[in-house]
C-alpha cells in the first residue's frame, strides 16, 4: 500500500492583498523524490516557509506523518522529522564545519559525544570529512551547500526539504549533490526539492509539481512535465502558445 507522508490541501498564503500561494494541493509519497518547480516569484519558497512553520498559512491544511502542522513552530516541526535547507547558505562562519553539523545533531541529542559522532557520520556522507576542523566561513559555495546538507541530515529527518540546493553550482558539483540526494532517499528519507535546473529536476524526481504565480500549473512525472505545453510556455515566458 502506498503511504503518503505529506498532504498539502487547498493551501493559501496571502500577504495583505498579495496572494503568494493560491489553493495549492498535492501529496508526497514516502521515499519519493518530489520536485517543486516554477519561474521566479511562483511561490515555491513561500510554500516551503508555510510547510516548515516559518509563515502562518492563510487557509488550508498541511498534514505530515498524520500530524497537522498548521500553527506549529519550526522547531516543533523539526522534532516531528522534517528538516529544510535555505536558498542562501549562511553557516556559522566562525565555528568549524564539524561544529556547524553538530548544531543539527543537537536537535535530537543533548550529549556532546553523541552529537559529534552523528556529525562525523554526516560529513562522511556528503564528502566533507577532510574539512571538519576548518572554519565554515572559509568554504567555497559548493562545499557550503554540502555543509548545509550535512547539517540538516544530522537531524535524522523523515522528510528533507531542499531549497535550491544546486543553485550557484557547476555541473560537477550539481551531479555530486544529486548523487548524495539519491543515496539519502535510498536509505529511506523522503525528499521535496525546489530547483531551477530543469535537467537536475527531471533526472532525479519521481514526480514534479509546477507552480506559476502562486497556483499549481501542472503535476506529473518528469516526462509529462517536460512535454506539457503550459509548462513550456511558463518557462519560456510570454503566456500560452496557441
């Protein structure tokens, strides 16, 4: 039987008179890699912020692992097993790479030794072991993205929300991140990710939702999405083709 880990039901988010997310619904199966795409300003990060408790929703429901997330704080949502990365990576620059990842681990343990052990394990997974003692602020962007991934993985999430984790990376760095994402999913973590790189999204996702101007434009497999004329029109700009 298919188990759905996340349900988004008729979600709306308004900022005053501005509608950022309009009546969006979709569900994500366990162990799926689920893509969220759309042009700039489509409402993708706003939707992430609603799901993870940083913005209160105007109306609608967010159900994660049979728990309603509406009105829960970000730290409570993290404790339920949902973790996220941020579009702009801002590690605590004066702390070491290892210490940054330990902060993630402290969400599930208060023992320093245990947190360190968990952090070292995640640094191995993302390939940052050699940088453990370096100041996090000294890393180039490609390694900072890996550090961000290690930090959220240290919370041992059931679901990982990645906000443009490949943004600003070259092809080689992107491929490395995608390989890490695949291996994380293969160990049982469900992944939802926002990405602009269509090639990255279509190569890795099981299903994709396309947002445009805050509304759900399309949903389907990578093949269905790449062949959808409405999606092509939204990405190429200039409205719908006749």
